[in-house]
C-alpha cells in the first residue's frame, strides 16, 4: 500500500513538473512571437491586452470565456483591450501562437510582452491578476 502511495505521489510530482515546464516553454515561445507578429499592431499601445483565441463551434468559448472577458471589460473599461481571433478562420495565426485548443488566452502587458498563456476557460479574477 505504501509503495502505491509513493508511486502516486511520484506521478503527481512528475505531472506537475511537466505541466510547469510546458507552460514555461509556451510562454517563452509566445514572447518570441510577440516581438514579430503583425497581429499586435491592431492593439492600442500602452494598454494591457488579452488575445482571445476561440471558434464559432466552441461552446465553452461562448458560454464561459466570452462572458468572463466581458465582465473584465465592464470592470476595467479602457484600461484593458481584448482582441478576439477566430482560430478556425485564422489558422496560420493560431498556429504561429501555438494554440492547440480553444479557448486560449494570452495576456499581454502594457509593452505588448506576454505575461501568461491560459489554455481552457480562465475566470476574470485570474485574468485581472495576470494583467497587472
């Protein structure tokens, strides 16, 4: 029984380390892309932003992520901007940013540098915390 618990703990630690390593790699990758991507020219300079990758057939995008982003916009007004990208229509953009699933949000600071990448639905509290 103790061996099984030890194995379970080791697997949990390995999964956590792997998840952390993938997130670090993904953030480093989008930082490299952000310096060169013409997509960001659509953003107003000096204002934090969220790139929101979605698709028309994504139920969590419409039912959860979009309302969370709207709530954040309602709270922060002009102090934040959201740029939505349809990952199905703009596949090359989604590929360039490493989007494997939708919804995906990339949080950019005032200088346009990525601060966080979120795969899956992310609440407004988390997004607000990542913006600052």
